[in-house]
């Protein structure tokens, strides 16, 4: 066995170092043995925040970060706001590997209309304050190119770069009917200005005039038997229709600019998804990937500071997936850019539904990244640690979540080849406790329901089952395995919080490994995913009860009607997917009451 004493000595040294930190706001810089900054964070209370990294029951990513730390430095600031500004500057200066970083320097493409007598329209990543108008930014380069292509095909604008110079002959674009040739005086400033006004309307979300112009030109060409031109205008109309469909979401009631930003993390992998609305239309979607050891709240806050670094395209409203320090970020935007921005975490209604789309995009991306990783080495290590007969390609994990005996649920998650297989996840509402808190009985019920079903369906059994808990929970499941006659067919372990001990059944001696061990990290990943899935389902059950209470508060809805609606549809999202007429008919309630329900849940 390798000598792990140095690891623990470093951790003990770091703990002693942190005890000397002041209880004041500031930033901390975590450095490795080469004096390289590997992570920068901010804190309202430096001692308390940094000490939290060395507490027991840390998740895997925090444990991995701690093991890389050689020493920690700090900088005191006057307040939390100054700490936020300093943190952003330090991240820019040191580019720490484990902070979220927007490495492209916030150069997101926009469409520029120049401030010239005969303006040009083109894409740019640089803002020049010369009176030019800018539209965007477009997180999706494809969306920008689609818009720009449609503009150039619909309006005869000049393609030449730089100041307009008089020419003797027009360029090829004029002969292709793609340019109105202001360079040889073929178009007046006023007529050219009308084209630009229509382009501005189109880029602002009003495509009505563009559609009318194209339809008029198509009909005129067809009447003149110019079928080639008519076909060209028809194709442009189809392109415009496709562009509208690709926007997916529209909100024509709003003229405000809004962004929806959601973050999802699995272990140290982080994906931020953003959806941008301008004048009621979705103009772009993008995903930003990183490896970070911060938590979701602080990583999201850092992302917002970097993403809106220049302040030129700061929206009026930002809806986020996590409860960040909204007052702090509002103050930052106001002080730095003079903009009043609303920051909110929507719980229901249209903003919640759009944010949920953004979050689903982030979830799918981060899970795809997990699946792309090769975990053969970690599975080989796990086989060695546990003395298994074969590689544990199919691992299942269980965790229990409850709140004072209410909403007790068990999560079952499945890993295949070291990666989550989300479609196979299951949850169990524990039915045998009657309000009691009993993790052992909960584990017995969940495992009995799972494996008796697999046996009855003659389905393949897992190679390894991991229980989030200690010896008591593991032995409770072992009893179920013996009752089902599968105790010799499935390897069984537990993972005890704190020192992350691998717990073996009965009298087996626990295994204690360094947290950097590949096999242990696989088990920790399974345990963390179990916990996340159990907790999220527990929260949904509590939300369901809250939704029931909200239903009862609506005029015309009593307890019986509310029970009937929730029993039929199960969730607010299912209700919101219906029209008032469908809800009225399906739930057997008066139409005005159905309308009041949808209005209440939407706003």
C-alpha cells in the first residue's frame, strides 16, 4: 500500500492555517505546491467560508480540491461588494484551473449597423462607440448568420468595407441585384435609409414588414412571369418561417430584454445554459462548459459577472436557476454599468417554464459529458479494492431522503460503465413507516421492491449495489438479499459519510482510501448522484403539497375539487400544459374556475 501520510499532514496543516484567518470579508487564493493559484473564491467571512472546505461529509469535488491545496492566501476587503469585484479581477489575472472561465473574453458576436451616410450591416465581436447600432449578442453563431443571410438577401445593402468611395462602375453585387449601388449614385440616401429602417425593425423582432415586402415582390414577379425571382422570394419566406420555428419560444406581450441562465453540475463538471430574449423573441441559446470546484451558487454568480463583463448588452431582467446573492449582483451591475437589473428565481409561471428549458439543456449537456468519459481504469480499481470476480459495469445505488418523517423517499440510480444511466433511475415513496424515521426499514422496503421486481421479470441483476450509509443500512439490505436468494450474486457495499469509508457487510473490515483513489471516486460519484436524485424528488413531493394548498385558495376550488385535479394531473406543469377548456372538461370543473387556476399558476 502507498504511504498516504503526507496527504493527511497537508490537510492538517491547512486546517491550522485557516484557524488564523480573520472573520472579515475578502478573497482567498488556493495554491498548489508550485505556488500556482488553482482556485479563487470570495467570502463574507473568510475564516468561516474557508473552514467549510475541511469539514467532514464533503462532496467528492470539494475533497479533490482540498487534496490539491498546498497553502491558502487571503486578501481582506471592506465589504462583500469589494470582494466580488476583487474576485473577478483575480480570476482574470490568474485564470485558475478550477474556477469557471469564459476564455473567449466575452467576445460574443453581434450585428452592427454602422453610423454612416449609407450604413453597412455585418457581424462583429467588438463594440465601437461611434453611433453605430448593435443587435445581440447572439450566443448561437448560426442564429446570427441566419439573420444576416436573410437581411442581405432581402435588402439591397452595400457589401463593401470602409467608407463609401465613388466608383465609375458598380461591383458584381449590383449586377446580381444584391446591392443598390450607392457608390455610383443608383440609390438616394432617403431610399437607402428606408431599407435600413426595415432591417432595424426586423432585428428588433418585428418581421411583419419583411414578410409583406417579400410576399409583394413574389406576387409581382409571378405576375410578370419572372418565375426565377418569384421562386427566390418564396425561398426567402420559407427561410424566415424556419427561423421563426427555430426560436421555439416567443412572448409577444413583452418588449423587455430578458435572459434565462441555468447551471447544472455533476461532480466537478459544470454546464451553464443561457437563453436570450429580445423584444419577446428568443434570439439565441448557448452552453458554457467548465471544470470547477465551486458550488453551483458561487459558480453561477461568477459566470454572470464574467458574461456581462462589458455591460453593453445587459438585459432588464435575468432569471436564474439558483438562489444567488441577488442584491450583491444587482449592486454590481448598477455600480459598474448604471443599469437597473431584476434578478429572480421564478417558482412558477411563464418565466419558470422557460428557465426549465434552459436547465434541461444544461442537464443533458453535463450528462453527455459524463458519458463521454472513459472510466475503465476506475472500474478496474474498484474490482481490485472489493476483490470482485468481474468488472462492476452495472452499479446501482440507494439513498433515503425525508423531512421530519414526512415525504420519505428512496432514490435508485444506475451507473453503466462508470457513467449515469438516467433513463433507468427510479424513486420509491416509502409506505411502511407511518411517519416514523427509520432509514434501515426504508432501505429494506426500497431494495425489496427493486430486486423482487427484477427477479419476477427475469431482468439482469447489477454487479454491485452501493448503499449511502453505514453498517446498519448495509446489513439491512443484506437481509433482503438473503431472503430473495441473491446475496451470492450481487456484491454489496456502503459508503459512510465523513472519512468516506467503504463499508462491507456483516463483520467485514471497512476500507479507508485517499479521496484521490479512482475506485473510491466512482463510489462517491454514485453516492452524490443518489443524494441529488433523492433530494430533488423529496422537494417535488413537498412542492406538490404546496400546489394543492394553492389550488384550495382559488375561488371555486375546495378540498374535494383540488384533490380531484391533483389526482388526475399530478403536477402544476401538467396543468399548465392544458387550455382552460381542456382543464374544465378533464377535471369536471366550471370553465371560469379553470381559467382562474391557469391565471393563478401562470402569474
